[in-house]
């Protein structure tokens, strides 16, 4: 993993959200492959096609203090319809400790930050 991003497999990710809209991914609990809570979705990074590419997950800490944000490829996520938890394959609570802090860059479009760090929420 480089610059806080997960490796992305080639191919479309449009079905990875299990039919849920990207807005419905926000604030959902994320469970690792070990069955332990990894964190909560704090943002979704969108691809050029408007589909979710990365889940930004606030992990650890208490009330947002002392934790870190990590990114997981949407292709690793098992997302069921509704508001239940998202399960990440190949990611455990222990592996999250070794993951780098996620860093936004100017080329990313996210639900919280809008296109190219405009500071405006994205209205897609």
C-alpha cells in the first residue's frame, strides 16, 4: 500500500456496494475478517464514473480523538442492503494498526470534500 491507499484491482466496482447508494455507506460500522470492529465509514472516495472506489474508515480512538483514518478498496467490502455493518475481507483489526493513515489528494472526489478539494460537499 502506498500513500495511505489500498491496491485497487482492475475492473468495475459498481456492484461492490450491494445495491446501496454511496450515501448509504456513510457512518456504517465496518467489521474486519476476524469479526472485530474496525471502525466507521467517514467518507467515500468516488471514481471518475461516480461509483465508490475507496471507503475511508475512522478507526480507533474515542469520539474522534486518538484514532486514524484508513482507506479500504470497495472491492474488499461485503455490503448488504440496509444499515447493517460492512464486512471487509482480508482486513483485520490487527492489520489496521499497521496500515498507513489515509491522505487525501487534489485528484480525489469524495462525498465529504467535493471535487478536487473544493471545500464544498459533493452533491452527486
